[in-house]
C-alpha cells in the first residue's frame, strides 16, 4: 500500500502542476489516467459503480464526485481533485483543493482550514485510539474557523477495495467509535463547506454540492495506523 500511495502522490503532483485557467476538467482527467497507467497502475475510480472518469474534479460549490468534462477552469475558482489508483491489487486514495489563479480571501482561508483539519485528523489516528478521536479533531478545527463539516459523507477504510470498514466521519466524540489498531489503513478526508453542512445531489446522480451554494473544499490522505504513530502513505517524500 505504501508503493501505491507513493505512485499516487506523484500523479497528484503532476495534476497540481497542470491546474490553471482555461484547462478543462476533462483535460485533467486524461492527464491523470496517463500518469496512473505509466506507473503500472489502474485508475481506481474509472468504472467504479459506473463512474466515467479517473478523477473527481469538483469546482467551487461542488463538494465531491463531480464528473470530468468540458468545464474550463476560470480565474478565481477553487478545484478539488480527488484521485485513486490500484497498484498490485492495493488501493490508494487522496485529494487536494487548489486555488485557480487569484482567489478571494474566504476561498484561500477555506482551503487552509481544510488542510489543517486533515493534519489534525491524521495526528489523532493513533493505535489504541478511536475513530471518534479523528472526527473530533477535524470537527474542532473546522468549526472553530466558522466553517462546517459535511456530515452525510465520510472517510473510510482502504485496502483491496476502495471503500472498506471502518467509516471515518469528520465529526465525533473522543473515545467513541471503532478502536484503531496497528495495521488499519484509512482514508481521512475532511469535506468542508464555507456555509452550512447540508449537501444536495445533482441530476447526474454523482455530483454532490453544498445545499446553500457556498464554497466547499476537500483534502484527503491514505493513512496507516502503526505502533509508532500514523503513517501517511500518499504524501510524497521530500
């Protein structure tokens, strides 16, 4: 899984370098698939329950699961790229929200808070802790900044399948939920709305967006729980 995570980190770096005004989400999807296959892996998302793309490129009020297509990024947008791959039968999953050109103060702060919430959640993923520790850490960081965590979508276990147990909500109480033991691998993924926590599903049956139309950001790492502390598998080595 570490090898899968390292390959995925490289792919995300390539996508990040291509994000600019005028690039379409479909362009990014093709770049992602090429990068994934060049590393001997396959896109984890493509064909998953019928999903047509290799990435989920969610823009502005879109929270997650947007379908790549003809939309051309505009200056001032924020773009969440969610991407996964399968290498030698093992899944890795990661996401990052990026500013496109010059963005407003609220957008930049939303991205920063979401990244901090992810780091707080990862730090709480310790052996003999609980899933609720992670959710509490994420929720506290987000809500102290005046934003909302999406409650109807959660992180998840990762392994041979894209979604495994346990579920990893972005809210919770310390000491609650499933116990974390060495060897558990989870995708921790704060989904944060600038407004309220409610979301709606678009008619395409995939794209989830904030119900109030406010901006949304998403950050994710695949994390292994070890006796020595959390190990981030999808962070590229410096």
